[in-house]
C-alpha cells in the first residue's frame, strides 16, 4: 500500500502515523521525492487511513514493488540525464565502446556517433570480465578520458559501477551510473547507487524475471532516487545462436507494470554485430524508450566484446532504420 501525503504536511504528523501503523503490527517506510511525501505500508487495513486529513491518496498496490508500480505515475516518468531525456513518446540512443581504450579511440567514436543522433555516450572503465586474465579496463584514467570527451561533445556519459570502493570516482566523472547484469541483484550496491544522487541505469539480471527486476529497482527508488531507467539486455536460455535471448516481450510487460523508462541493449542480447540492428528496430516497434549499443572505430581490434561492436557504417545504418521505425510508431528522436 502506498500513501501520498498533502505537500504541506509536517514531518511530525508523518512520524506519528508511522508509529501508529507499527503499533498495529504493520510496517511503514517513509521517503520524500521531488516534493512528494510518500509512505510504503504493509500489514495494515486501508480503512485505517480513511479519515486522516493529511493524506491525499491511498493506493492499494498488491505488488512487492510499490514505488516502481505504474499506479504511482500512470503517465510515465521522465528521466533527464544532462541534455538527454528518456520518456514515453521519445526514443533516445546511447552509444559507445564496451571499454575505453585510449583518448584517440573514445574521441573518434564520440565524434562519429553524435552526428548520427546519439544523445549519450557509454563506455566501461571497470570491466567485470568472465576471465580474470582478460582486459579489466583503465579505471579512473579511463573515466577521465571519457568525461573529457563527453564534455567536449556536450554529451552525458554513463559508465558501470561494480565495486563500492569506486563509487566516489564514478560520481566524479559519470553523469549516470550503470548497474550491470552481474550486480542486478546485489542489493547493498543498489542501495548505494540509490543514495549517490545520480541517475541510474539498471540492467536486468541474466536469469531474472520481470518481477525480480522491478523489485530490485525498488531498492534504488526507496532511497529517494527516481531518476532510474530499466534495461532489458537479454536473458540466459537454452538457445546458443545468440549471446543471450532478447526478451522483447519484456518491453510491453514492463510498460504495463511500471512508470519507469525502458530501454534495450541489443548488443549484449545479440552477441554478434549483424543481429544488433534488427533487434534495435524491434525495440522501437515494441515501445522501448531507447537503446544502449556498442560502437567501435575498429571493431576487430576491440579489447572487449569485439564480435558485437558496430562499425561506424553499421551504426549509421542502425540509426537510419531506427529513425524510420520511430517515425512510423509516433516517437520523437
């Protein structure tokens, strides 16, 4: 159950109500976001709140994800990251390499994808590779390179956090913090990024259900951070012709159940560059609010994920197709 208070309610009144709920055997969690005063309540009859003047509305939500539930914002949320906007009715593209390798590499990629319509840059500085002997990223040096290039191009930057010890460094350089599939259910890390005060991109876990993704998002939202974008990036199934199986149906399903913007990662779903564009087009048609895709100046020489990285020419083809489908389904770019 989700309680929304009138905006002029004083916190003493909220705390008294919280204590009353707890005395009846229920639980109450209070947070404030963008002027909204909200309380998540469990184990209490809705009639308990029927005559309390400080309450604006009571949403009897029966899902474990209360703050992510579409009922809170039926019109859908808007998330701004610098000058990039993610919302229903728009389609926003994030592009860049899997890993930053050098200033020249990242600069050439940024200068190529921006004219094609990319609104954000992506790039990994800390790489959670399957093998400990694979390229692990440039760390803070890589973040500085990406930040310098992103600022010169007036594009916001998203990069992945995998270790809480690097949170301060990511905060310094990145405009949006990514939580990857390996940490999608790392609840202490989710709380940490929720408290950092920067927009968050949360990817679906390799074997997570839609419900698990939404419940994981609740850890971030419950910290008062509603600048959250969810990403479907393919799930692990029996199929091995692609790196993962893109659950395209997750887009309309998530759109039904949550107000949060939804994007697709066709690169990690496909695992092969030749499949990335068709999956990106499917994402637009299914109603996604954007994509995050990998692009490299010399894909065959990439230090990570070279098989799925698009060349500049392939990215141009992708963007031409995306614009056409976006126009057909009434989305702005």
